[in-house]
C-alpha cells in the first residue's frame, strides 16, 4: 500500500483554505457588513457582483466536495487504484491530479467515448481550468 500522506496533507490544507474563502464569499453574499445601497445604479453593480460571488460559491463548494470524496477514498484505502480497471495510478499522476480516480488509459478511453477534451493537468476534470 502506497503512503499518500503528502497528498492528504495538501488536500487538507487546501480544504481549510477554501473553507475560509467560502465563509468570506457567503458573508459578502448576505451583505453582512453592509446592506444593498438605495441607489439604483450602485444596486445594479452590487447585484452583478452577487452573481459573480454566487458562481464562486458554487465552484468552491464543488472543489470542497471533490476533496471530501478524495479524502474518503484515502480513508477507505481505495485511493490510488483506478476505479475502472483496478490498476494502480502512478503517484506522479496523483500528485498532479489529486482528485483523479482513473488511470491514464481508462481516462483516455472515457474521453474518446464521450468526445470530451483531455483533462487539464491542474484539476483532473475534463476541460477544467481550475488551479489546485
């Protein structure tokens, strides 16, 4: 069994970082520090900002869910094995794509079958521009 403690530590640290960011985004979305202005032009800008914050909130929650799933696979001893063929995923791939649960061969086959663009080296999600 491979020791993935460095990956676990990275994921745990990242989770804490984005959890703090989510708290700030949520606070800003609730306008906890100051309510919406009464001026229509400024309200329009604030509403647009809220839309951006809501999208950011969703993105952060998605990343947190992926980290939780990865940590759960680590806890169950399933991390590092391809969920499709059972072969071990090379550590270099896991370090580059900590959320991945597929080996290169299975991921490539899936992408071909779905006609999806290859995964970004930063995320493990097809076509994703997310930076870990």
